[in-house]
């Protein structure tokens, strides 16, 4: 049985949610904020790990960065290619995974945004993914990792949610926190406007301290923020953003 995050059917179902107008509009500001946290200048080489349909890859390219977007979902990369042409910018797109993509000291910065981290069953695989990013960065370069923090989930947890993705197609979500708050279990149902399909899976959730420790184990010195705007990771935080720096 393939891991849930390699199930193309799941990613096709949530494609409308990842390419909606609100997310596309937000990508420009998110890219500018991420670039500020990376402390890079136009012309720098940037790795977008888990780039999906290319929202941030495109916006980083618009800002003048030389971007390499990496994702395992072929249809998402094809959509990213089309969007790059429409935007009139260029970027390298690579079909690969966090566990295998590495390019020695090739990048001046790296991003992984919108909870593209924590999918693997084994914690060692999360560490391996971070070490691959570390290996791929030049000395002194930074990575910006953006996830939903455990502390934020504890404050605002909603066990059930539904939304309309497209006309007549609904996405119904059930969430369950597993013992010890190590993982979240999800039950997704897609119905209407086509066949009813269901997916069940778990993903790892991090608190700020645990994510910082894992990144330090991968070789980064790390700072934790409550958003891409560099705000404090406190009770008002909206995201868990870790900025790791490679020594050099």
C-alpha cells in the first residue's frame, strides 16, 4: 500500500483548494515575507520544496529569484508549468521527493510553505528531509519552514469542517488528535459532482520547541516565529515558522 502522501487521487481531489483565488492572491505577500526571512537578494537561487502547483515558485520568480520547485505530483508540476508561462517567468521544476532530492550547496535559500512537512510515518524521515535541505544549501544560507503548530491547534482545534471546492463538490473533514499530541488523524470525504471518495491518514504535528530541536539535529541554528511576518511565536501566533541557518 502506498503512503497517503503519494496517492495522486487525494491530491487531485484537493487541487481546487490549493489553487483557489484567495491562496493565489496570498502567495505574493507570502513570497515577499519568506524572502525577507531568508535575507536574500534578487538573483539568488531558491529551492521551493514541496512546491505543489507552484504558487510560491511563481511569486519568487517574479521577485527576481532563480527558483527550483520540487514536488512528487506530476499533475501539479504540469499546472505549475502552465502558470509560469501565463506569468511570463521561468523556474526549474523537478519531480522528486524531500527524501531523495539533494543538490550539494546549490541554493542560497530554501522554502517549504503551507504545511508541506511532517507527512512521513517515521520521524527519522522528517530528519532525513531536513538534512537533504541542509546539504543543498550554501554555507550561511537559510531555510523557511512553515507548518501549523501544535500550540495553535490546541487553541483553535475544530474536529469537523466542510467546504465546497467546486460547484457541487464538497470536502468534508474529520480530525482527531492522537494520544500525546504527536500526530493528527484525518478522515476526508469528497462527495457531490462526481463519485464519493474517502481518505484516512495521519500526519505529524510539531510544537515550536520540538521542531527547533529537529532542525538543530539536522545541522541548522534555528529561530521560531509566529508567522511569515516574523512575529513572535506566542498565544497570538497564526503559524509555526522555523528559520534555520546553515553554518558558514
